[in-house]
């Protein structure tokens, strides 16, 4: 009975930013709740108490989300983690890793609370994440669905997401899904086998709400960009990462006409990460001065107090998005093919 489309198009949730002291209390509570269950997330261990937001969504449910401090951030993607309380009791933890308008979401409800309106709470979590970050495509990674995760296979986790409107990105997996749905229509007692659930858990599932992002992220992986950089490092720099970074920084500095040596250490680190990735993008030389300046602003925003600024600037740079999609996709998207 939960409609993600209805939830995501509904009015904004009431959100407040916590003080640093309150933020530290929330992070301490989260670490305690996860540690006693032998669980951990990078964002719970390294969370930023200065950037903790709360949404009181009703029915006794509070959702907290926060980012990472500038010195702990990922090279390209933005990161948010979170915790949900029901009547003051921790019931699940959250992870959202974003790039442009796409976010990979992890949502883990503690076993004792899985019958407590989980789908409704999940819809509120996605609403809150969308409100904070303005992403338009959510994906769930295979582990959440059951890849190398027998707990998710036993619980039929794939169908939790499918009933909310998520779809497999791969056409062959979507065909299996529709075949299973047809069986359920004919026989309401039908249950998907563990073997089929493992097939369905092999790839991401997606929920998209916005014509611009449809299908763009289906075969994308930041890992492909990292592997491509490593291949170039091996072929041109004898496997020396420092040599590759030095050359990449020099090239990008020249292309953008910036003196990186005057930047802060955090900004220089962000510049180095972008330089390594963009060393694979010869089309950068064809950019306008406005596009190049927008890239400079994006890189410098990576070290700002609130990483949402970085993410929103990314979302405005379509030329950069085309490059990143091309570099990280298994095959070129329709858009990227026209570069």
C-alpha cells in the first residue's frame, strides 16, 4: 500500500539541522546500536557531527542523516549515512552514496523490527535523501538483494524492492522478474525459489523519477573508472601512482588555467583525484571557459563544510556528467555516444 511515486512527489518533510553536541549524541547512539550487533559503516564511524539533519516523519519515527567531514570524503562520490528511531529505539541504519543525480542506497532494518511498517519507513527515508541531495535515480546494490547474502535470500529481499517499484537494469533479469510475477498472478501461493532469487540478486535494481536519468546509470560503476586509471598507470607510468598523479595534475592545471599550489590541502587532494580520472577524457580540451570554471568550482566544493554543495554543482554540469558516464559505463549510453 506504499507508493514511492506519491511519497517522492509529496510536500517536503520538516527538517532541522542539529547542533554539533546533538549531532555527536546521534552518532554515539548509532555506533552503539551497530557495534552491539557486530555491524559497521564507514559513515557511522567517520560521520560529521556538524552536518546532522533530522526529519520527524510521524508515527513516532525520526530519521537522522549526516555527511562526512571534508578530510574523510570519497574521491568522486558524495556520501550520507543515517539512523532511524521509532519511539526513541534504533530500528535501522542507512547509507546513500551519490554521483550527479544517481544514488546507491543501503537500508538495513534490524531483525526484530522488520514487520514494523518497513516499506512505509523506507519510502520516508528515500524522500528525505531526495530532499537533501536532489538525486533522481536510486539504485540498490546486489548485496542488499541477496548476492553473497543468504539472509536477504531467505527474506526474499528482492521482492521488497520490486513491490515498491524498483526494476532490474538488465533486460534478462527484468524478463525473469515478469515471468515470476505472472506465476504469482496465476497462483498466489507461488514462492520464488532460492536459485531464482540468486539470479535476480546478481545486479542492481533501480527506481527512477525523472525523464533525464532514465537508464543512464544501468551499467555504470565507479570501479570501471578506477580500473581504467590503473591501466593507464601501468602502461604509461610503470605502475607508479605518484608519477601518474603529478602528470595528471600538471595537465589539468594547464587546461583549467589554475595555480593549484595556492589551494588548501583538501582542495589539492580533490583536484588530484579529479585529475587522475579526467586524464582519460580528451574532450575536456573542447570545453568552453564557463564549463572549465564550473569544474573548478565543483572541485573546490568537495572540501566545503557541507558536501551537498558539491553534489548540487555536479548536477548542473552536463558535460562533466557525459564524461563520467562514458568512463564508468559498460557500454556507451545513448547520450555519451554523441560526444
